[in-house]
DNA sequence: ATGAAAGCGCTAACAA
DNA sequence: TTGTTAGCGCTTTCAT
């Protein structure tokens, strides 16, 4: 069933059918109705390939993300896909893993599929090293590239992010103000966003005239799945004599690991130890007491990202950078 | 840069370039090399739309899932996407939500995009009601449909699932054999798979000559995000006087909620209460002690599903149904 | 082993 | 308001 069949049955030309299909105003209402009826009757659906070939667009955007099974990234994908579909765009998903060559390959794959844009979900797409970011610039030469949670200055690259620096600083200051003296900062990534969080932590201490101590900034080397590993990691620090009465983390899974460490050692939370997570994910609800966690307004970011994207595709001038501020959601793992 | 440009530069016809591109054997090695060199040199990539138009396939499969942010579904999507890409297929994702009309709409959207196949991820795509399953049959008329974790008899529909019935039965029997008398079964869905699990639980009791008591089979009405709600739900049952020393659940979030209930009431796990989860997700690691959970071999299922799909698309005869068996992963929340 | 040419189904410029 | 027609870039059949 093609546009030719419909035109024949309706006794009009294919151009008219095409006009009806595309909602052109230059069609007599009666003709429109006749065509529409036939289309309905035949259950005709235009061929997306042919349309794509003509318009050089299939109304599709590529979503690149390291790992769609990651709690945080999965939520982002969910929000983004829904918003895109509401705007008439389909989503082609590519899970790249964390290696650069594989990312380049995925990006090229998407570009060769002629997606209208590429969304990179997660701060891990931007490195601290110009060489490794070249693929983004190259990609932006073909289509607009949208970054979620990353910051990168380049024409045709649009960033939507949360001020992780300030959010972490605020949370740390809350803790300091509550009288916590020895705060352990637990993190697991040195992406752009990861470093921002760390800097926020450091700045909070400096603002309070507290010297930075290296042993109070610990990078957990394991994976996000390895909560037991986090527990053991903190346990080891504790057994080695590190004294801490507060833990600020860069992700909820670290906070849960810390919580399990406390439980295993019968350390009262929040009485003797206060814990703050990041992302406000479901993990923050997995312990008793629940974990205070920084919400970085993922849904708002995703909505905004899609809005910016659609604007860009419609040739509107859109802001290159949109920054949200995070917010500490206070729960039972803290006293303040 | 099109096939014409390449053919001109190489001094051959477009047909020859096309042959080279598609690995046809009928090309003289020297010609092939010449063309390949030019292609390489120009960084030429064939236009996917044009190819799609000619072949009526863009090597793309649609993935339908209710909610890509659900822990379990997200993992499935991750595995499936990777396997598909390794086989040269792209994935178009559609998150449908849990309502039937929206599912139909998404399915039609994918079909109108001429995907080569549709994968439905999650047991919730098949209802206990023929009328509501009609859209699957209709879809199967156009392309092969792959179901993950659901069972549906229909030509051109292929199922890959886990024997949830047996897995739940086995876990329940383990508990009974360990001397647990009053087992509460906590579930949250009445999909095909949900009912199978429930039946497995019931059958275990019957096998041990224990009468079924309605109040020991409780359906949590809230969402998967609402772990606090689960805790309160169990707490209410407890406060109302229900006595139980074991809880078998249909999903890990229910188990975590039960665990938090125990913690809040200072009930020793596994001393006074034993808990079993389902899915063996990260949530099973979120409490201290960790939660024993049934692993339904999601990755194996996804790999098999893609294998079956690729076989089908290559016109091989493939089994309509593949069933895996689950396995209880024993951790600290149980004594057996 | 290679080339010419006919589609694939649609959009859009141009003509009427 | 409607129709005619030339592409879009590729695959494939049929000649050679």
C-alpha cells in the first residue's frame, strides 16, 4: 500500500495525498476528507524510509549512554525518550560502555544512521583532556549534540547540567554547621562532574578554615554494583584508624555502602555518623533510616534538554548552557 | 558524498560500488581494492535511508518496555541493546507506561517506522484477557515479536522466559524445610509472570500440606519506587496481629521494604524473620545483611532472545519458546 | 566482471 | 486548488 494506491483510489494525484499527509493547508476540505477516509479505510501508513530519503531526516535522535542499566542513567533515558516522543521524535539507544573508542564507534554508527541529533547522557562523555573530547566536536559538525550533566564549550553543542559544585558545597556546609568535624568524602569518578563535586566539598572546608586532608578524600575504585565493596572499603579505612563522624558521597550507592558499614559495626546513624548521598535515587530509600541525598533535578534537566533540542532543530536560537541547582533532601541519615 | 561520487572517482559504475559495499563476490580484487581505497579516502558512508528504502529494512528493532527506569527492565534493555548491536541491529526504544492504549500506540509507531522486529520487555505486555492481547497478534502479522518474560502462543511470537513458578516454589520449600511455619507472600503484580510466582508459592504450601490462608498472600498496591510504602504496608499487617517468621516476595523492592520494616521494629533477620527477594538486583545488596534473592538469569535470557531473533530474521526455523530456570542466591537474610 | 537502468515511496518545485 | 515530474541514494536485474 503506497501513496500511489491511495491516490488512485481517491482519484487524485499523489501530490494531493502527500499534502493531506503533511497537513498542508492548500487542500480543499472535501478532497482532504475523501483522501483521509481512504487512508483510514486501507490502514495506510507512509513509508518512513522514503520519507527519510526525501527529507533527509527520520525524526530520530540518538541517545548515547555508557550504561542504560545504571540507576541514574536509566531514569534520564526514560525521561528523555518520553519527551522526545511527545515531540514526534524517536529514540535510537546506544550503550557505549566507558571506553573512548567504543564511544566514537557508537557515535559514528548513529551519525551514519542520519539521526537528527545526538544526546550524550552522563558526565562521563567529557574528559579532562582535549584529545579525548575531539569526537564530540567532530560529531557536532554534523548534528547538534546535547550533553546531559556535562559542560563543554563548542559550537552546536548544548549543555544541560546541575551545579554539582554548589550542591556538594552546600551539603558539606550543612554538615559542618551541624558540628561535624571530621568529614570523609567518598567519590568514585573523576569526570567533569565528579571533579566539580570534589571541589565543592573542598571549598566548603576551606570556607570554614578547615585544612584539607588527603586521607579524608577517598576514591572508591570498584563498580556501582559493588555495594559490599563500598562497605568493606569504608570498613578498612575505619579499621586503619581513620576517625570520621560524617560522610559525604558523590553517589547514593556509596552512601548505602557507608550505611551498611555503620550497621555492621553497630555505629549509630545519625547519632554517631551522618551520611549524605547524591542523586536522590531509590537507593536513598533502601536503608533504615533513609539516606539524605542531593537531588539534582534530573527530570527538570531532561525536560529542558529536550526543549532546547527541539528548539534547535526548529532553527530557533537556543541557549548553549542551562544550569539547574541541586537541593539536599533531608532524611534520617542526618541530624540537620 | 554519494555512491555516484565514489563511482566517478573510481572510474567504475555505481553498481560496482554497491557490490563492493555489500561484499558481493563478483568483483575483481583489483577493482574492489580501488573502490575501497576511494571510499576510505573520502570517508564515505552509505545513506541509511536510501538503503532502507531499497531493502525495506534499516536493520533496526523496536524495544517496547513499560518503564526504562525500572531496575530490572533497564538491565534487560542494556543487555538486549548490546547484543543487537553486535549483530548489526540498532535499537529504537519506546517506553510505553503500563496502559494498554499507550502500548498499542507505541507498537504502531514502531511498525510505521518499519522496524524489523519488536521486542517486548517485561511480563506486563501479556494480560490475562484475550482482548487485551490482540495488539500482539496484530503486530505479529507484520514482524516477528519477541517476548521477554512472558508466555503467549501465537505464530510469529517468540517467548524467552524463566520458570518463575518453579523458582518461587523451590524458594518457598527451602523456607518450609528450614522450619519456617508462617510464610507471608508479598507480591505486587498479577501479570502472567506474577501469577506464576504466586502459584509456585501456593503449590509449595500445598505440597507440604499447609492450608492456604488469604491473609498470608498480600498484594502491595504501591509503586516500585515506594519502598517506604512497603515498609509501612508490612508494618500495618504486623501491627494488626499477623504472625510471620518468613517473607517470600515477588520482587526485591518488596524484600527491601520488608527488611526495613524488620529493622524499624528491631526484629532480627534472619534470626526471627527470614526474607527472600526476586530478581537478584542491586537492591539485594542494599541492606545489612544482604538479601537472598532468586536470580532469573536475565542476561542469559536476553542473549538467547537476541539469538532467536537474529535466527528468525535470517529465515531460520527457531524455537517459539525458550525457558530458563531460576536459582536462589542465598545470602544473609535467610538461614538455610 | 562490469555497466545501464528500473525501481523503492515519498517530497517539493513548478506548472496549470 | 491540483497535477506533473524530478529527484533523494541505493539495490538489483538484465545485458554485455
